[in-house]
C-alpha cells in the first residue's frame, strides 16, 4: 500500500508526558497537512508544509505543539506536556499539488489519562 | 471560507441512489465545492470536487446549481460500504490555503439492506 502512513496508530499516555507522531506521505507529494479530530467533530486544520517549509499554522497549534518536516519527506508532530484536552485523532494528509484533494492517512489516536 | 449546511443524517436503501444535499449560499465566485467521506475509524477520503459545472467520477456525481448556492452529491447505487459521514466543504480558491479545509459536522449516511 503506497498511501499515507501514520505511526503509532494508537497512543495512551499520562498527562504531562511528551508524545510524537510520525507521518510518511505518499512519495513525491510535496504538500503535507496535519489535522486534529475530536470525537463527534469534523477534522480541524493544524498546520501545512510545502516541502520542508512550514507555511501555515492554526491558532489551535499552541506552543506545546511542534511539527517538523526535515528534508521535505516524512513529518513529525510532537506534543509536549500533554493535557487531557489533547486527546484526539491526529490525521496527516498529503497532496501532490495546490488542490483541496488531499490523501489522508488512517490517523494516530491519542488518549491522555 | 464559506460555510456549508448539511442534514445531520440520511438513510438510503442498498442499491438505490443516495442524494446528499448541501447548502453553501455564501460561496464566492472562485471557491470550489469538495466532498469527502469518513468511514468509521478511518481517515477522510476525497470523493469529488467542482467549481460550477457538474462533475462525475467513478465514485459519485456532483450537481451544482446554477447560482452555486447549493449542491448535491449522488451515489448512484449505494452499498452497505457507503455508510459513512459525508462532508461538504467549500474550499479556498488559491494561495497556500488549498489544503486548509474546514470540515463541518457532515451528514451521517446509513445504507440499509
């Protein structure tokens, strides 16, 4: 399967711990997006990379959140000092061009106890 | 981005056409209409998008009214696997924001045997 890959699929952590999620986009997709989805809601945009440059960040992305995309390939999303409100599905998507047609991964579900 | 209004839920019999409506009365002239769906516990899946003309692909048809204030997604022969949340999104028209999609609550489509 050459789709968007996310790891881990599930993460349970205690409040205050740091967690990191990884996203491997479809090969040669230079655009990469992170979204967050809480239970019963639609996904919400967090941030966007074009190649290695982070071009846009949502206000939802507090200073405890950091995303990187070194070398314009895979991306990581780190959450420091997790809070129970961070519990959500973190979705990664990629796209080969400037379009709203995104290819989403299966998501990484975070549970903060 | 323009907001969209969708019914919270709809039912459809297997084998029949499913017609999912969406209102987007504040859409601007260069904004696209996108449809995604999300099957339980999976990432969103792109279905189709259009600007002003009707569009068809292997998954669905998109009918956009002449005034562009509403649209209908048509699944011609619904199957049980089409049971999902369907999101109608008015997408940004340009710049770096193509993939910055605003998902609403969507329509829960349930296909019955």
